[in-house]
C-alpha cells in the first residue's frame, strides 16, 4: 500500500513515523510512504504558498495552484483517493481506518494557516477527515495518526500473530486491566485469578472487567455491545442455520446493520459481504435496500431472497450446505507436516486454487489463515479460512490424495479456530458428496437449510 502526504513540513511526517513499527514496515517495503513539499510547487521566487482571503478576515490561506501541482505530481492523470485533514471533516474511526486500508494508494493533504482555497479542494479531495474535536496547528499530526492506524491493518505490518487475534471477542469492549511482575507492588497484589492457571476463569474475569470498564467509561459502546449480544442470543435459537451470522458477529468481523422482527442484516466490511436473514419476501427486499453501497457479495439464507433479486444486478455464485462443528474438543491430526503458509507458497496456492482475484489469496496468507501440508520442504496441499469466517480453500495434490491429508488439513484448521474460542463452520457446494462425507467424518453437523452466495454484476459501461 502507498501513502503520499502533501505538506509544508515533510520532515515532520517522515521523521515522526520513521522510528515506529510503521517506519520498519516502510524499510521492509511492506508499505511505502513519501512526503511531498507543497512549497516545491510554488511559482513564486521566494516559495510563497499563502495569500490573504478574499472578503477579509484573520490570517492567510494556502493558494490553489501549489496544492494542485503537488497533487498532480503524485497522482498524474489517475484518480487517487485523497483525504483532506480538516477540523470540519468527519471524525476518524476504526471503521474508516479499515475502509481506507482496502485502498491501494492514498493521498493525504495537510492544511496550514487558516485553510486552503476552496476551489482546489473541490477539484481533488474525495474525503474530509478530522481526528477529533480539539484545535491543532495543522494537518500533519492528524495525517500521521491516520497513516499509523491504517498501515497497521495492512497484513504483515504487525506480524501474523497480533493482527487476527486482536479482532476477537473483546472487540466492542474496552481492554481489561493487565499486570506483570512483581506479584505485589507498593502493597498491591495482582488479582488472584490471574495466578490460578485456570484459563477459562481468567477469560471470564477479563470479560467481566472489560464490561465493567466499558459501562462506566463508554456507555455508548456498552449499549451497542448489549444490543449485539441480544441479537447473537436470538440467532443462536437456530444455531445450525445461523452459524455464519453468529460467528461473524462474535468474532468481530461483522457488524449488525439491521435487526428487527426476524429480519437481520450483518455486514462484513473486509470482504464486503452482506449476510441476510429475512422473514418473508418483503422483509428480504427491505434488507437489500439497507445493504451498504459497496457490497460485493450476498450470503442469503432463504431461496425467496435469491429469487427476488434482479438477475442483471446479482448472479448466483453457488448454493451451499452449511456445516458446523459444535464440540469443544480438538481433533486428531494424523498428517504431521502441517504449518502456516508464508508468501513463499503464494505461487503454488494461486496455481491450484481457482479464484478470480489473486490478491485475495495473498491477503489470506498474510493474515495467517492459510495452512499447508508439506512433504519435506515441498508443499502438497492447503486449507484455511475465508475472510468472512467459513472454512475452506482446500486443495491436495493429485499425487498425494487418498492418504487422509485433506482430513488432516481440515482437522488442523478446526483446531486453530477452537484455540481462538470460535465455532468452526464451512460451506459445502451442493452436490459435492466427497466434501460432505469429509465434514461428517470430522464430526460436523449439517444445517437444515441451504445458503446462497450471490455476486454483484459488473455495471455495463456504455
Ligand atoms: C479561525 C478558525 N481556525 C481555528 C479554529 C480554523 C482552524 C484551521 C486549521 C483550526 C485548526 C487548524 C489546523 N488543524 C488541522 O489542520 C486539523 C485538525 C484539528 O485541528 N483538529 C482535529 N483534526 C484535525 S485534522 C486537521
């Protein structure tokens, strides 16, 4: 991912980020960061970039021309998402960070003085963003804040372990208190439960602490958390059929967009998937209207929803049976050489798994959710988890089939999910009896109803 910052203080941005994890990611070429000095594009011999505002008033404004030329030097003739940092912008949130992290390239425009000539803003800016309701002296610190928050979401920047872990249960709650050695400090002892070695008791205590803190410090977040828990409880009354929505919400991937009277819409921002559960046909239609503009995929739980969709807008990708694993015990893994994949195996995965977008497979590897079976150094198969949470991405080399490698791979993935406290589930394409067999052999339950995957049709350009 590429970040460009248009600013009068390029060294502030570059030096500010250089010593951090973000600076290290730049050094390792995982992201790129450059700062463009707007003053370099002044046509004035003294490098002047400001002038008085028409109509009068205090202070100076940045002129349109140097800002525009600096922008063109970066963007050329392309249209690049351009964020103007301004106190009048939309308050920056984690959700916006996730959305921007999906872009290939971003330009940040930092204002100084009292602002920038409106005409150039109209010409180049796509997003107006503020970092909060307080007054700073310029947009550089806000740009650095945004680069930091967005770059750490780029797979690989933080390292595999941390990235996925963080999007777990506690997502909607504030962090619980933490303690390190010594056991007693200034007469204060570490809470006993943390020394007990009882993992489930520790988790219970942490969740309780998180809830208490959130209720006290952020009643707004707490209200949302409770609402979501209520929905999860409701969906759990039909767990087999609703497992995809339950897990998406529980794991913190999905957000609850709409939930009323048996009509539920859960949206996964990262994969741009809308999961839809409707009571009846009008309910389904109403839900589709609520779907975010940029939705790429629909996962619907009733045939009438599928049948109501206009064919020129949505095409059926596949009909699947949903399978879930409700036991808590891990599964035996007979094939021993299974480990997490790295980008070294990217080419192998691409050439053996049919997907129209190889960047999806790269993202799956970098996020740490693809695992491979090896014969020595040679990869002979793989399996993993899709972005929205279902298990899949299974492949085993022709020459290595019929030895239980697929079963071992799936069992391995199940175990990794159980470690995280998740309920493993997957989608088997209707008619794939071999796969259905495997799911049943592993102890998965089949849901009573099918699910339908639909893909948004490319708009016809005229
Ligand atoms: C007379 C009006 N000015 C003072 C209230 C407006 C003004 C212009 C530019 C105030 C501050 C700034 C500089 N700040 C930013 O460029 C900025 C900012 C901020 O000050 N707070 C929160 N987020 C942001 S993003 C950019």
